[in-house]
C-alpha cells in the first residue's frame, strides 16, 4: 500500500509541476527543435532532480510516523548525493555545451590535450562522484572489496549509457523503464520489500507521468534528465547488492559503450523489426 501511495503521488506531482517547469524553460530560452522542427523545452528532465527529493523526504516522514520501510539511511543519503550530483552535471552540460566532441573517448582525448569540454566536465567529475558513492556504500555495508571496482564502473557508466539512447522521442525513457523493471522484479524476488523498491517506485511514478510528453515530441529529457535517470538506475543496481545482476549490468554497459563507438543505435533499431516496433510504440 505504501509503495502504491508513493507511485501515485509522484505521478500526480509531476503532472502538476511539468507545465510550470516547461513555461520556465521556455521563458529562459532553453528550447530545441524536435523532429517536427518545433521549438520545445530542451531540458525538461530537470523535473526529476527537483521533484523526487520531495518523495524521499516523504519516505523519511513515513518512517518517523511508524511505517517500517526498512530504509538504510546511510545508503539513502549516498543515493541522494549521487543522483543529485549527476543531475547537476547534466544541467551543466546542457548549459555549457559548446563542443563537437562526441563520446567518452573523444572527451578524454581532448582533456588529455589540456582542454576541458562540457562533456569532459561530466566525465571527470562523474567519475569522482561514482568513486565517492561506491566507497560510501562499501563502508556502510562493510562489503567485499572485490565488488568495489564493478560498482564504481556501473555507477560511472550508467548516466552516459542512457544518454546514448536519448536520440528519439521516448527511447531513453523506455530503456530506463525496461532496466528498472528487471532490477525491481529481481530485487523483490530475492529480498522482498527493500530499499531498492522504496527508492525506485517514486522514480517510476515520475517517469511514467513524464513519458507521454516525450513520446509526443513536446519535451526533451536533455542531459539533465538522462544523466539523473541513468544515475538513478546505476546507483540502485549498486545499492541492491546482487553481485550477479551487478556483473551482468557491467558487461552490458561495456558492450553498449563499445558498440556506440562503432555503430549507430538508430540505424541498428531501424533494421530490426522488433526493436523498431518497440521504439515506435506510443510515438506520434
């Protein structure tokens, strides 16, 4: 019942808040052309780092009122630090983007030449945030040291992986929802109600509320939204603590990152009937 309340509440609050944020972005001139050459809010994903902490605060209130959510507050604040940090890095990238470098390899190549791009800022400080977050989780749990490197890599790669799919309306959000569904089903079957579900459910409600705007080409996640959501998924994989799911996620991330350097995901999707059907679903 508590999870359902969180899901519905986050859905409704995002519904109420999205038009306000959209008007604010429009007045600020933060617009881009969509696939119909219409100017739309380019960083409406800002809604997530702004609104979701409200629900995490609600969860704290429920705990104080006697509802046993089973949240580990050390892990909770590590999660909040990490996702908010990546949301801010994404916003910085949206505001400062003035480079032609694409992909992690090109950004790092430019950085090695002594130049800093907006993507380089995100890659460099994102790695720092990922190390701090993963170390914090390790120290709180007193876990195995051999898991630390995979945890750092998953946390560091997740925001960029989701960003790779943010090229067509709704695509990145669908990838995020698919990953979250797999994670939360696996977590529930393994541990029952736990921190992963209580942190993930408000995010799902918010994303489901936002998705129609993206599918209709009325809004874009921007790096702000893509990095926040990618970071949320990666951090929940780390927090969930399942070594097998962590390892499989890392292998998939590495494979996708290497593929992105060689091929176009859009072309790959267009050539596959099933992927194209899923990609077009709900899109106008």
